[in-house]
C-alpha cells in the first residue's frame, strides 16, 4: 500500500491525534503547548482537512485546549460537536454544538453532519468508549518526537483485555512500527577519558 495516497473520505469514524512517543495526547490539564517544534509529513494536514466532515470532542479538552479555536491551526471549518454531561454550563461558542447523549448517538449525529466525509474524534475518553463499542473505524496517530512524562494518555483502560490493531500502511498488518529518535539535549555529566 502506498502511504502517500490520501485516504478516501468514506464516512469513517477516525480517532485522530498527535501523540508523544510516551503515549500522551495532552498535558495533565489538557495543555497542548508541547505541540510545537516538529513538522508533519508534507500534505498530511491537507489530507485530514479534506477528508474530515465533522469533529467530535470531549468537554475537558474543549474547556482547556479547544475553546473557540479550530482544528489544524484554524485551517479547517465545519461542524464541531462537544459531548458533555453538563451542556447548560458550557460557554456558548459559534459553530459548536454541545451534546448530552450516549456516545453512539453522538457518532450518529456527527456522521450525519459530516455529509459522507470522516468524523474525527478528538477525545481520549470518547475514543476509548467508541473502541469498546466497536465504533472506531480507524486510528490515525502522528507520533511527535517528544517525551512528555505525564498527561492525558491516548488510551487508558486498566484491567481490560489488550486491543489488537492491524496496520493499514503495510502489507503485513501485524508489523510493529519502528521509530528512531535522538535526544536533542544530553545530560551535563562530565565524561572522563579512558584510563582516568
């Protein structure tokens, strides 16, 4: 499979995140200030913008990181749905609809609004619930060359059976991904010459 071809927009539920190498998608309070200083494969943002028809987000991420901002640096416009248990105390924001319903219903609403394009899920909690229900079609992760050390994990579901995944960018669906990085900083430990 050619990994440079844009994915077709077929109304998939796409769990989509930039994630640190150690598995975090946000800082402890949903901060995303670490999402600087690295680049994406040429064309990938355009592919995501073109194939996404609607976004489903969670309330915690909305309150702390999203607010009135828009995905992909403000370059995407479309319906955004924020799933919350308390829509009455959400800050009214243009073009954002607050939903208080089961996640399955939120997916139905989001896919309908997406008009045949993908519904991008921007919430670890909602994504985990949808994965458990078998409602995630694809997981699209962009691994940033960052080690955060703490924060909000992409998938945190202790005590559950491991979820096995198939790769979509390889002829071998069980092939482990290999990523190689070098730290940009090193410890200030004096190094002695051999024999000293």
